[in-house]
C-alpha cells in the first residue's frame, strides 16, 4: 500500500524504505469573485511512497536536504482583534465577545458612504472611544484598552445610528 504526502517536497524521515514519486493533476474550480462566477485553473501536487524492492539501491532517489531541528520558540500571546465591517446602516462584528485589555479594532468600510465607529462603555462615565470617519471602500484601525462590560458600537454621522447602524460588544474579564 502506498502512503500519500501532500507537500512540495517528499518527507525525509521514511525515505529509506520508499521510492517517492511526484504526481500532478490539473484542477478547475469555480469561485465567486466580485459577484461573478469564475473558472480558476490550478495544479494539485502530491507525493506517494511506493515500497522499494529488496535489491534496489537508495542512490536512485534524490535525497531532500536535511535541516537541523528548529529550537522551540516561545509562543507569543495572541493579540485581541475585532474586525468591524460597515455597510449602509449596519455593522457586522468578527466576534461578539473579546477579552478585556488591549484590543485592535479595525473598521472596514464597504459601504458607499463614509462611516465612523464610536465605542461607548454602557453604564460607565468613561469617555467614548472613536475611529474617525473612514471613506468608502477603505479601512482604518486603532488600539484601545477595553475594560470588562458591554460596549455600544455606533456610527455618529448624521442619522446613521437612528437608521440602525449600531451593534453590541461584550468584553469579558481576562
């Protein structure tokens, strides 16, 4: 039975008992881009390991270079991120809840009008946080330190909040 490896180069670990063979297959996918269905051609590559006959020599197979193992790296703490998509009179949040602390908020304006984003901590006297007016089809980001609680997100431009351009964000304790 042949083993399969989906990588650009064959694995080195079990190369002694294998005759690695590279395969390629053209693939046509249909994807939606800019609202239209498009055909995209790709080539899928994979390797198979066929068991080597008992008398064959390993010199016939090109060996991949051996790399020393990388030292284990310290995992960085993931930074809190909130994506906010703005279209005419609505916001779509990338997540309904984030952890308290420093959060990167990105406003992605996909509407026809300019929009801004105000974050107001409900039940708190803290001043509102704001990402200033962002033109159509552009994005802007800012870092805020958010304390636990519920935040009202809204667009403060003329009549946008009244037309429903608001959302709610829950900030949990660390």
